[in-house]
C-alpha cells in the first residue's frame, strides 16, 4: 500500500497530466462537428467544455478523454458525474448561477458525452440528474421615452449608433455586430441592410429597412471611424542612438468587408461574439450611470434592461400599430406572409411605421407631423365637399320625388275624369 506522501505525488502528477491546457482530441472533434453548423455555437460550447474540463481535472484527477473512456467501460457513472458537476457550478457561483445558465451548461456536457458514444437514457437522466426549473419571467417592452433616454445617455458615438441600430431594426445583438460595410445600402430609399443568414437564428438571409435618422447616424459613425487621426509611436533617431516619439496623421484604410461596429481592423476579421462582450459592458455602464441598471428579481446576474430589450420594443411597436404579421417578418421570425410579398408592399408599410422608430430627429418628426396634418386638412375639405354634394343631391332627389308625386296625382285625376265622361 502506498504511503500518503507517495499518493500525494501520484495525484500531483495526474493533475499535471490532466491539466485543462492539454488539448482533448474528443473535445476538438466535437467542436469541429458543431462548428460545421454554427461557429458561434461552437465558441459557446468551447467555453462550457473548458469549465467542465477543469472540474474533471480537479475532482477526478483525469483529463476529458480518460474520463470518457472510464465512463464507457462502466468504471464511472455518467449520471453521477453530471450531478456532481451541477453541485460544483452552484458552489463556484455561491448559488447565484441562473437556472437557464446551469441547464445550458449541463445539456452541453450531456450532448458531448452522447457524441462520444456514451448512451444516456432520457428517463434515467431525468430521474438522476436534477436540474432546476427555469422560470420564464414576463418582461415589459421598453417605451419610446426609455429608448430616447438611453440614446441620450450613451457616452460615445459607437455605442449610440449600435443601440439606435437595435432599436430601429429589431436585430439580435450579434446579428447587428456581424454587419459589414458592404451589407449597407445607404443610397436606396429607404436605406436597407443585408443580414447574413449564418448569423441569424433561423439561418435565413433578410433585408431590413432603415429610417432616415438611422441612415444619417450610420453615415456619421462611419465618417468618425475612418477619420484622419493623430498617432504617436516610438521611432529610431537616425542621428543619435535613442528612440524618439514620432507624431503623424493617419487615415485608416476602409475595406468593404470591415464590420461596421468593429473598432480595430486587421487582416483577421474580428469575431462578432467577441465584440459583444465589449459593447455589452459599455452598455451596462451606461445603464448604471443613468440609474436604470436594476437586476432581475431572482437572477442577480442579469439586468432588467438588456440589449435584447430593443428587439422586443420594435416587435411591440409595430404590432401595436396593427401590423403584427409585418412585425414578425421585420425582426426575422419565420412564418410571416411578408417573406413572399413584393418590396413595394413592404416599403409602403415601413413608411407608415418609420416615425414610430425615429427618436432624436425632432425636425424630421415635426415636418412629418405637419405633412400628416396637411393631408388630414385636405381630406377634411374633400369630405366637406362630398357632404355638400350629397346634400344637394338629396335636395334634388326630394324635389324630383315631389314632382313625380304631383304628376302621378294629376294622372289619377285625369283617369277619373275620363271614366266619368265615358259613363
């Protein structure tokens, strides 16, 4: 029997061997398979599997490939591993992990084990692996006043443009971050943006119309992004052997494949999922600064207002105007009849809802309001003329009716006279 010191050394060697830094071939194969369908999903799964890998190393002194082999041989119970992992996640978060996050993490591991040829019975999984119930909380959509307040509180032009982009187009957060310069058509009337299917939930390309206000805001952001700016860097002094600070003005190269909300561009295109973390933090700071950063009751890790709240705002706004079916199409839900309709019909409805998705362009809104009032006045005048014409027609009909009655009376009298003469 090994002494305690020897066992400790052996355990240390196992931990070193099973370090999460060692690449697991099974995880690599699984993520490659997932990435074929969706690269963004593969990135999320990779994060969850890394946490599971660290758990296995800490609690079982094994790497992922080894524990999969032992589960396959029946030496370790898969359901017990999953149950222990749930306890581990709760302890790590001090029981602050949300039910939906916990469930998604465990389901990802379950799917990985099944991909690795481990049979997991749905019935046994339900009995032996207890997952918390996910409570679906009802959420109120933002009001237009809320959106205006948030836009005015944004501290930089990039965040303001991004938030307005969400609040006018109903995009999902990563959908908006995936848009390239080449996907914008700011010259058409109305302007429009092409959303690539690989970044949509339904895996379907779609076109989204942009308000005039949003078009101007995008033009301002792009002009600012590719402005000439002063750059300072270290350079070698030719005369003397020391570095000096060189100041020069540079204009960034503009590439049609650049993501419109990416701050830094290089030969390798930024990942929209990676950009999300950065812009979400800036948005959270904005909410806190303006006193709107309240957390959800029972889920302290999530705020009541999120970037997804603007998508609900767009859906509710368009539906409340009486265009529920169009709202489904506009935000990219499948099943709407408007997927098959002509662009002219879609543009006609968009023009009607555009003022309700305009927030800061007061001059344009007032002009549109004046135009609407003028049309109302014109329609009222036409209606008055029609009423007057109807009244004249009614009088003429009444006069003709009286004359007809008089003629009929005279005919009756003539008939009676003729009858008397013949008699």
